[in-house]
């Protein structure tokens, strides 16, 4: 069995933070799996994804991504970064640029340094970008400016940019939180389907149990920086979900508050 992600006893606290953002996290994700991180806001989902993307340092434990150990003190080397693609909750697109140019930005890590600096794609880069546009159903928007698009269209651009990297691992942070239920289902179907078609691993975060059930083979519940459960989707029950989102029991003299 090939392993895409292996984590052993991971601990992390944000600088100045009084409580750990991640505590004693251990898990293994196989190549080609589609996995959802489920949990309330503040559970540690975004932090874990950012760490796996190599954007956080100062953690403790052991983390391996795509067979290579991450260094807790420095980001991954440039040569390996395109193998991991990231889809952001807020799209992170260049608003005044065209759809095609935004998708080509996903190719920069695959280009020679000078060509990337000049923003000069090869015909091969253009072919891959246009294929990603077609796969995401937005080939007809290639020359449109991003700031003229709807939220659903923008998220498709973000996914196409990720696919243009030719990643082996796709990480997505709440990729449909800003979309209505119909568009959310369409985008998650696109994201997980594209990963499966390419033999890539997909790990996405969500606070919506119904969507996690529909599009993940496996669901990892997180709460307060820890893993609460890790089960195949078919074994996720309502009791486990309710416990994940339960309110904290009030202390004497204090009112009930929701977990944030």
C-alpha cells in the first residue's frame, strides 16, 4: 500500500497561542483516497492542511508527505512543491487577470525558474492549462477576467489552477463554504472526481456532514485540535457527528457557549 500522508504524534501551537492548535495527531492516508476532515470552526482543520502544505514551521512530531519527510524548521524544497496542490476557501485568484492566466499560474512551479519569473509558458504548459479548464467546465471563460465571475465559477478556476500543477496530492480548505448547496455539490464532485481520474489523493475540510458523506471515502472528525474519530464514510453515525459539534458543558456561574 502506497502512503500519501503519514503523521505521528503531531503537535503545534500558533506563536503566542495559549492552547495547542493541533495535539497528538496521528494518521495515515493512502494514495488515491478521498478523505474529509470534518469538524466545527476552530477544530484544527485549516491548521493541519496548511502544515501539510509546508506553510507552517515550529511543530513537533513526524510528518511525511508523498514519501518525503517534512522539516519542522523550513518549507519543502521548490522541486517538490508542485506535487501538492492547494484549493483555498477564498479562491486566492488574481482578480484583474484572465481565467487562463490564473490557471497558468498553477504551472509556475513546473517551469524553469527564468521562464516562471517572466511568466512565459511553453505550448505544453498551455495545453495542460486548457485541459484543466475543459475538465472544470470553464473552457469558454478562458479570456474572461476573474472579477466578472460568480463564486461558483471562481472556485472552478481555483480548482483548474490546482489541476494545472499536476499534483499528486490535493488539499482543499473548506472549498465550498461560500456556495449554495447545489453549487457546493457540483464543485466537490468536480474536485474529488478530478483527483480520482488522475490517481491523486484528495484531503478536504468541511463543517457540513452531509457533503462529507457524499464525496469522501473516509471521514476524520476533529475537535479542539485532536482527532475525535477516523472511520470509513459508511460507518459514520449521527451520534459521532452530534458529539463532534456538541456544546461545551457550562461551568458553574457561566453560560453555555458553543465551541469555536
